[in-house]
């Protein structure tokens, strides 16, 4: 690939991560090396079991579930930030040594908004992205820099969701 572009999947609807994973599968199927870095997610989910079966896709994520931001203690916030920064360094090392063609930063928008990641490192990545790197950013409420740098912006809007009726996440559908 000659020119890598920046994709933003944002909005309050279900499907941002799913869209990014769909792109990861397509990219891996064409021989690209994919790194999916998940922020704020530590709970086991079924989609990751499928990704383990696909050569060329590396998943980096927390090994602990910290829950939602508003329920985290100050210590949890410090701990998750340390995890995020360590995981980000691993992913960026793979970009630097040319073992990553597509980098997905899943839920980066919330981690960035709540400063649960080194925002300067993210800013630097966006400002100085390697020409060949395809980059995907997902989450709600993208920062202005994310929108400015994006080549694709897809907003996924919630019209209706089972959670509104107190129906919790279901295995194989949301988990």
C-alpha cells in the first residue's frame, strides 16, 4: 500500500468496534498485518476469539477489566493509564519496525478525552503518521484533532437500543 489513510468511526450507536474489526478482517485477508489496540476494554468478548484464528491480526488490550470511567477509583484511573501507555508503546513499536500496516485504536476517543492515555503520544501519531500506515480511531465524541486529520469519518447513530429497556449485553451479540 502506498498511502495509508485515517478512519474515524464515532457516534453513540452500536457498531464502531464491529466496523473496525470488519476492516481488520478484510486487511488481513489481503495480507496486511493488523494491530488492534483496545482501550478501556478488559472484559472477555467473543469477537476476540474469532480474531485469534486469523493470521496477521495481533490484539493488544488490558488483562484486567476496570469497568466504566465513572465507576473507577483514582487508583483505577492511574492503573489503567499505565496499562494503556504500555500497550500503546507496544503497538507503536510494531509500527516503527514495519510489522503493522493497519493500526486500530479502539475506544481511543474516551481514553483520550479522560486522559487515560498519554495524549501527547496520540497527538504525535496523528501529526506525524507514517505515510504507509492505515489508522483507525473509534469511540464517542472525537477530539477536534481526530476530525481534522481524518480522511474518512463515519458516524454511527443510536436510534434504538435494547439497553434502553434494561436488556443487558448478550453473548455473541454484544459480548
